[in-house]
C-alpha cells in the first residue's frame, strides 16, 4: 500500500495546563477529501492550524508527501488555506487578490495573468476580476478566497469552516462547488465543520472529534450507520436511544421494558442483568409489522406531528420513547394519540452504544 499523502502522528497540543488536542492520529490519501466534524472546542481547528503551521504541536509530527513539516513555517509548507472570514484584501481587486500569492512567489506577469484567468473561470466569476471585495456577495467573496488559496497549486488545501458565515441556500450550492473543484484539481483537502450535513454530503471520510480526540474515522456511510461510540451516534444524525437489560448474552437477547428483542450476534463483554443503551435510527423503524423486519416492540402513540409529505410519530414503549417518520397518504388518516401501536425493525439495525 502506498504511503499516505498527509500523516498526522500522535499529535498533542497544550496551552499552559490545558490540553486541547490529545494523541491525534490520521493518515490522508492523495486527492482525498476529509472533514473534521465536531462541536465547538473539540480541537478540530487547532489540528488544522498545526497542519498549516500557525500552531506548533506540543508532541508528535506532521508529514506531507514523505517530508516532516512539523517545525516548518507556514510559508514553507506549500499549503493553501481558506478561513471562515474571507480575509480578502479590501484595497485589491478580485484579480489582484487571486494573484497575490503568485506575485509573492515571483511568477512572471504573463503566467500570473493566465493563472488568474483560469482561476476566475474555475470559480465561475470570469467577468469580475476588476471588482473589489465590497462589490461582491458573501458567497462570491468566499469563491475568491478559495481561488486565491489554490492559485499557487498547493500540495494541500485546508478549509476552516469556510461556509458558516453564509446563508443556508448559498452554503449548500457553494459546498457542492468546492467539492467539484477539489475533484477536478485532485487536491488533497481537509475541511473543518460543525455541520453534520455538510460533512456527510461532501466527504470521502470524516473524523468525528470530541474532547481533543478522534472518536471515529470512517466514510460517511460508516459514521452514520455504524457509530463506534455513544457520542458519534448522538452527534451525527437523529437517534432513538432505548434502555435494555441483557437476558441472554450468548444469543443477543435483550429486554426493553417488558418485551424481549434479539440483537444481531453475541453481546460480547456483557452478562445477564447488565443494562445497555440501544440505538435505532428513525428511518430504520416502520409503523406496524413489515416484511423483512424481524423484530418488533409494542407501545402507545404519544405524539403525532403532520409535516406535509411526512408524518412524525412518537411511540411510548414502557419508559422509552421512539420517534419515526411515515409518509403521508391521502387515503390513510394519520394514527391518533393514545392508539396502541407496533413498531418493527431489523435486528441488525439496533446498535449497542459504548
């Protein structure tokens, strides 16, 4: 297997007595798009700043293309960075902003002009080179900041919550553009966000961070469907958490309230009488018995919310409450609060949270 393009090895960062990143490890393949996802204060931006050279690790090392860059200055790393605040020079035109890094590197004017024109085409602003930042929308300014970062052809592109200052509609379209440009250029990219939808929609892999550590690293599919920890399960997506008691660990049997269900496989490390936290995604649950769903629980409907194409239903099962969505059908009235109800799901969809 080829060596990773970026390797972050046992990196730790402390500010005085406070450790904000602890033993962080990650290998990123050439051309891969990896998102750091987590709540504020989890250490994701600090890791990014250490890769960029704006912070120096307290321990560990950072390797890019086989070269140890841990102690190099930012301008020695050939890394492009896009910040949450656009950080454009207000006294320079769009074209001059994009050309800034090229001029610093000593590129001839004719080559600089060609590269700037190429960048303006890539970010779909070919006629705006003569404008100043104040004449652009927020989304356009962030496109220019992206073009400025990638114009010098950096080895690595780092994006620190670049979309959080934009409104929702612009954010969605711009994140798709960023991903499209990244694929076109084949540039290895780290993207920091606290928005799970952003991370799930555009990443090759996601590092979910909490308390200065990577709780789980995996593809969006793996992170969402097979969360490794209780934090990941709760942070990514909507989750139903039920309390269960082990009745037979060898056969994976658990009692929820007074009803027994079977999980897929043995409950290794558990014994009869142990209490477990069990997780079910809403989309894994059907109202009523459905073909192919081998497990079920009975309860009583406690809430019904009509949301147009979808009806959100909450079912009380002993001391647990389960939420699920069912499609609206004009021919079938929604269930009523107080009705007895049965939910069904596949045993493999119920996860044990650790």
